C-alpha cells in the first residue's frame, strides 16, 4: 500500500492577489490581472502588456538584506512559501527536519538578474569586475529551492525542476513520488517565475508566442476563443505543502485535497508545437487517471493548460476528447490563464492551488474573454462566469516547450 499524499498548506503571490483569499476571490469573479507593462519602456516592443504583480514589496516577506541578494523569482518563491508554511500550521520544532524536503522549480530562473548584470558589463566598458559576486547565486534556477530549505531548516530531499511550462507540475509530481516511496513525510513544492523584463518579453516576441492585442490588454488572454493570438506573460509564485495522510492527521492538520494520480509523458515531436491531436497530454491524463484508481467518468472538472495560443488550445481540446469521449462535451474545462496570464514555470503550481480551492468551495473559475466560438475548440469552457457545483475530482494538465506533458488528479479528501 503506497502512502497517501494530501495538501495541507497553500500560498500564492499572483497578478490578481498577494494572498490566497484575494487571489481566489478575483479568480472566481473573473478579474483580469493584465495591463500595460510598467517595469520597462516598451516603445520598441511588439507586446506592451503583461500580468505583473501589483504592490508586491519583498520586505513584507523577508528582511531587506536578503531581498537585495535574491532575484524577483526567488522573492516570489519565498513569499508564497511563507504563506503556505503558515497556512499549514506546521510546528517546525516538532517535525523531523530530515524527513521534510523541498522540490521547487522555475522555468527560466533569474532573467532579471541576467538583464541587469549584462547591462552593467556592457555599459561600464566590458570590465568583468563590474559583475556582482551574487550574480550566479541570484541567477541559477535551483536557488529558490535552496533558499526555502535554508529558511525553514528542511534537510530532506532538495532540488529544482526545470521543464518549461510543466516545471512546477513536475515539482509537485516529484514531491508526491518522494513521499510515496517513504523518503519524506513533508514536502514543500511549487514554482515561481519573473521574466517580465526586456529579454523575456523580447525573446517570446521573437518567436511570435505572445499576444499583441495592445489596444485591449485585459482581453488579450482568451483561451479557446477563435480570435486568440498568443499567450500573455504572467509572473508570481505558488507553493503547496504536501504531507502523508498519517502525518497530517496525527497533527490535526486541515486537508484541502488529496493527490491521487500523476502522469508524465513526452511528445518527442517538436521544440514548441504540441504533438498532433494532443496525443502526449492525452496519454499523461490517462496515466494519471489510471494511477488514481478511477475512471475518466469520475473526473468532474478539467483545469486546462489553456494558453490562448492556436496550437495548444486546439490540440488540448482534441486530447480532452480522446480521454473523455462523448463526455468531453459536458465536462467543465476552464483556463485560469485567461485572468493571470501564463506564469510559465509557476503555471502548474498556481493551477494546482486553483484545483484544490475548486474542490474546497465547489466553485469552478471561468475562462474569461471567451467571445467567439472556434469550430476546432468546441467544448464547454466555463465561459466568462464561474459555476457553483459540487466538485470531488479535478484533473489539471500542463504542457511545455520541449514536448513535456503532465497531469495531476486532485480529489476531495475522504479518510
């Protein structure tokens, strides 16, 4: 009998809220976090908008000295983790720190730091001693996982995942497997991203991945809509505390949901375009459902990757039809990216949090900006208004550049 894994703490800093309550209230009310970019001058950029964090001040979550020695992506990770640890109610003096670990990812890492330090090098005559001694520790994508473990004295398994837009879903999956095999009782997991900077926006513009709907930024992220023209970049951090069911019950923890199934595949097809028919993500969902010990008929909601790009939304729709058959036209499918943009490496974790809250409250957030039906995307996407209904099981899927696919099944906890 493998160990059962439950979610006991959640924390988030997002474009629509810097607390769980604010994030969730805005999500179910269909509030967009997208607006014109304020971080840098976008005059020469094809895309001039993104889903930035509003009013985020790192010193609300860490001391000023530390905030100056970490990249924004690590600031977001530490902020979200501080909330999740507090939410979990863990007493760090009473846990076995050798059996508590961290798997935490970022798709890109410290791009802001790279931008800044490269400019220092170029603008100051190309002299290498102008580079900060903290450049590498601020840049590397694993440093958020390391910082979290240092902050809380967690000495169990500790590393980062990097797999583009499936990064934090892989972090959660790895954490589940670590707990199931008996190597830890507690895992802090999730992901963060902070790439709304000149190189980040410019890079995604160069590959024609971003929406350029500059006249209507709040309507730019429109997953599954016929007029979608690319994704909207978002940023933030999302952290989940996972525990064995026994550990959680023994300490009287509140339990949001149980993770009952996980699935991972590769397309082995193209560096950015999903496999035809969404075959890879369909297989990941089928694996996760089988691993959960249920059937596709038991899934109540699909928390979709739903990026607002042509190929993802089309192929993901086909994948859902493959998995659910005729029932695909009835099951609610929704994309929270319509409101928060695409958080890249943090997408899987923030969507996992949305899935757990959907189960807790029985509310399915909408896919906003859904206006014109696409014959190639013909499912029920919870258009524009949230739905209140009992939800026992949610499957959340993600896909990433490089052909990575993940799926996680969240289930209402029953002892």
